[in-house]
C-alpha cells in the first residue's frame, strides 16, 4: 500500500462524502429554505484555488437540474468577486466555500455583505472565522485535512455545496442529487482501489516529464482543473487543465512526443469528445493516460486508470481527480519531493496566505 498522509486522505474521500451527506443535510436544507424564503433569484458561488474548482463544479451540476424559473447560479473566483463586486440587490445571495473558514477573500466578502444579502458559508473546520461571520453555515464532514494538499476536504466541501443547491431545487431533484453523491462515494472508493495497483509503474514511466495536460468535458472540466492542480502541488511539474473543445484549438498546437495528456472520460455526453482529443494526442506522439470506465483503455496505446461504469460525468469532480492525485503523489516521491511536507508553503505565506493545513497557525486548505 502506498504510504503517506496524502494517500491516506485520498483513500478517505468516499467516507468523507458519505459523512457529509449524513451530517450536513440538515444545515443544507435550512440554508436552502432561507434562500427560498428570501426570494433569491441569483446565487454567486465563490472560492479560490480548489474551492473555485468546487464552485464551478457545483454550478455546472446545478444547471443540469435547474428549470427555467429556478434561481441562476454563477461560479466566480472569490478574489475577483471581492475586488470587482457586482451590483447586488434583494434577489442576490452568496455561497462562499472555504474549507478552513479562514481564506481572506471569502471572509472579506462575507464581512462586506453582512446584512445586505444572504451569505452561506461552506466550511470544514468548526469554530472558524467564517462560522462567526456567515449568516448561514453548512459544515462538511469526514474530519479535518492533515496535509497541505487538499483531497479529502475538497470532496467534502464540494458535496456540501451540492447539497445546498440540491435542496434549493427541492423535491425529486434534491433526492437525485443525494443519490448521486452516495453513488460518487462508492465510485471514488473503487477508482482509488483500482489506481493503487497501477500508479507506481505508471509514475516510473513518467519520471522526467515536465509538461502535462489534463482534459475533460462537462463537469469533467473542473475535475481536470483539480487534477492538474494536484500534479502541480505534489509533483511540482507544469500541468494544465483544459476543457475538451478549448483543448482542440489551444493546446493542440504544441502537443507532441514530449507531452503527456491525461483524458478524464467518465460515462456521459462529453466522453466521445474527450476520447477524440485523446486519439489526436496519441497520433501527434503524446503519451496518453485515459481515466475512464472498463478494464482496458478505449484509445489504442494509451495507459489506463479505471473508473467504475457508474461514475457519471456530472459527479466527475468527486471521483476522477482521486486516481490522478494518487499518481501525482507517487510521481512526486520519484522526483524527490515530499507532498506531505512541501517546500512551497513559504511562497503562500509570503503572499499573506496563511490558511494552509499543517503549517502551525492554520487548519485547512482552500
């Protein structure tokens, strides 16, 4: 078994989703009821880094279920929202995601909007500043993160955000979101187990790589952003997340034998487009890693990290990044890095970012 704090937290992701589904549902239902009561018509979901990826994933899933007369949900970077605050009125609300409850941009927005518009805080760590400043709180479960690289807390806070928006929709759609989360918990367990027997050999084959592209369609797009971030944070190599159709007209110009393309291709409407990119990348000489269902890759010559057939594209951010994160951890060790104690913490601190877990005065990562 691959040892380390990060792999332990990756293996705990399924349990964190289940715990959040059980523990956070009452708070999520209460927050959704308050938003409905306030007549909210537009919801801004904000976060930075991993929490921004959660914002995009939550807004994307919501759009799949929303009808024309449901409130609009918009995902925005918390720093942008803070410094370029849009005109807000009686029909607006904000959902701020910060696993630590201490991220400066989310807190600044919460403080600025207090008493003006409803703010729902999504937080992992009880007793945080966000607990004291947000009007409504939803606490993710599964225990605090214990590593600077956010894995378990990412899926827990994303699950909590999905719950709020699902409960806002109500009825059968809320039930469907809960069922999707439960299924994703089982799927990520299966994906991590399958990857555990493959990532060491795959990482050895990738040792020396400096440029990786991670691509996905639909809600596999924020999953690709998150997987690329894990490769950057742990293996300390250049990794770029891309949406399938953007990949065709952007990164396609430079893909070649020195590139690695990781294609997130779960079951869903975007799978064929993602696999098309993978085939072109292989034709152009890139090494391709297909993350998708089945026991063997669909793309000839590709490496394969399996996903369960039940792993739906809509819930890809909860499932697909995990096997890539496990690969990133093993690759990092081969490259002489320790993701459990990375050397980049001081770079965060030099910018005033002191919300990262495991560095003395902070409790979780955003």
